[in-house]
C-alpha cells in the first residue's frame, strides 16, 4: 500500500496516510519491544501504516498477539538481522540488501515509506542510511540530532555521534539542520541557535568554532544566532538548538543520561532510608511523579539522522515500548512538517550566501 494513495477521516477532514518502515529486529529486545511500541504509537495516530521488516519466526507471533495492528501493518520477512555488536563495515557486508535494517531504509528510498525507524546498531544504521539515501546536495556530512529536556521545555542538540570533528562550514550545516528540526518539532518560526564552546567570549574556542560563529552572524538564514553557549546552557534551555561536533556532543549526551540515572538513584535511596523520609515522599509524591516524568528519557527518545535524502530515526536500543512509541511520534512530526524540504531550502540559501561572500572577497582583492 502506498501512503499517498490512501486517506483517513479525521476531525479536521481527510488526511493522507503516513507509512513508516520499521526494523523489528533492532534494539536489546528486538520485536518484543518494537511491536508493542508500534501498537502504542498506532493508538495515538489513526493515520499511520507500517511496513515491518524482520524474521518471520520471531516477529509474526508478536504481531498476531496485537490484533489492533491487523490491516495497518504489512510484514516482510528478512533472513538477516544486524547485531548490536556488528561494526558498520561488517553490517554492510553481511546485511547489504538483505537485512531488516537495510530493507527498512530502502523502503524510504523507494518511496514506499516516508520514514524509517530502527532501535538497532547506530553505526550500522548511519552507514546503511548514507549508502541507500545519500546525503542531500550541499551537505557534506549528516548529523544525529537528539531531543534534550531542559528547564524551558526541550531543545535540539546535534551532532551527538555521527561526525567526529567538524569544519566551520559543517557546523553551519548542523545549525541549519537543527533549526529546521526545531521548527518541525516545536513549531518555532525562528529558533535560537548557539554553538557549544568552552566559553561565551568570541576569542575562546578552536578556530573552526570561531569561524562558524562568524558565518552564522553574517547569514540571512531563518536562524536567531545567539553566539557561544557552554555545557550548562544545554540543560537550562538557553537556546532552542545547540550545535557541536559528534565527539563532544556524544560525551555530553552520555554524561546527561548518566547524571539523570544518578539523581534518580539518589532520590530513591534517600526516600526509603527512614520512616520520616517515606512519609515525606507520600506527601510529595505528586511532585516526584512530575520530576520523574520530566527526567524520563523515554519521553524524548529518537535520534534524528539529518542531512539525508529521507528521514531516518534511531530509537535508543535499550528503550521499552513506551520509548519506541515516542520515537514514532517524533518521526511523524518530522515527516508531517517536511523537515527535509526545510533543510533543502536553507542549505540553498547558505550556498548563495557563501558564493556572494566569495565574490565579494575576490572583488575586494582585485580592487586592492
């Protein structure tokens, strides 16, 4: 079934059915987590259809246990599943064209689906996505963008692991991709953007970051560039989009996840140590529930692969059905709000800006 050929009736009238392709074999629990998560997401979206890829012996019984998915899921058998421990090169050799991960991405390439979702091996997923979908014109390297809970709400942080090291122009590309994602997910017309640095002063940081700052300040893109931000600004929500390269971004992400688990463990221990603390917990359990909801990483699950000719979403491999459903929710928002088109338009505008800057520089040199 092609999504553009079908419609569903909603409160606002007719709406196109959106088709997602799902790698059912990814993640620590595979289809035991993916299929129930898909069922939870479908309960929230009556305009979704899914093509599910995986091992029939493992996936079909779980699909059969969820009759609510009947008629909305098409299953396709794949004999190969990419392991969480496979190196990207191994996954490409062994799973090229035949694995559930490759097939899920290829469904987007063939326009059978609008977004691919996998909880599998991140490196393998990125490698396959780059081979199958290719990077967009004007984009040298794709990025992985994470949704980050903050004191103000949520922010987009990228790159969190796709690219180790980045030149100034690549950081500008990340800013463009991040602001397009922020507009798509958060409905912000002109997102604020900051470059992660070791200080907010313009003289600090490596040359690539300082150059990227100069390019963004001079741009006419739909970006509200706010200068450099520091690590503690991420959690504060100082800006809507935090831009960095993948090495520091991945460390920041893992540090934040570890800190959240640490605080949760501290609170649990403190609330059970004495009778008085237990009573205090009962009196304040509403506040603790709100805190737990805010800090729950499942509610912001789903790393977006940006800069490709198609949308790919990476769910956390260790998540549960609730987290996987959140990844589906975010994937739907990205597609509905045409994030790829937004990035394409802004990248073209950036290229025009760079061409004009080069022409001005050449003209000034000749005049001198």
